[in-house]
C-alpha cells in the first residue's frame, strides 16, 4: 500500500486525474494549508475496511475457519 499527497487546490484543478490515480493499493491524502485533512481511497478497499471492522463478519469468518466444511479458493474459482 502506498499513499500520494495532493493539496486541495491541486485536487480541484486535477480531480479527474487524481481519481484515476487512486487504485486498490493507493490512498490519496488531501492536504489543506499544509496539513493532512482527508483521504480518498478505492471503493473496493473501503468495502474491505468496513467488512473487517464488522464484529459479526469477523465472527462468521472465525466460525468458518474452525469448521471442517469449507471450500478452498481453488474449489470456488478454479483456474480463472
């Protein structure tokens, strides 16, 4: 994971390019008056972060890992 920094004024000027530069591995840090204010991240990454912060989701993963009944990545997706 890497991060890039852009000022709010540059972001206004180059919004489309800035959004194109953000992918699942990058975070775009937006500064205002030289201070870090906000971050722009890929939507898939946000969904992953929300999922892992959900206690019910984490409990279901733990339960699945402890179970003898599970499918491997290869079982589900094969040779894509």
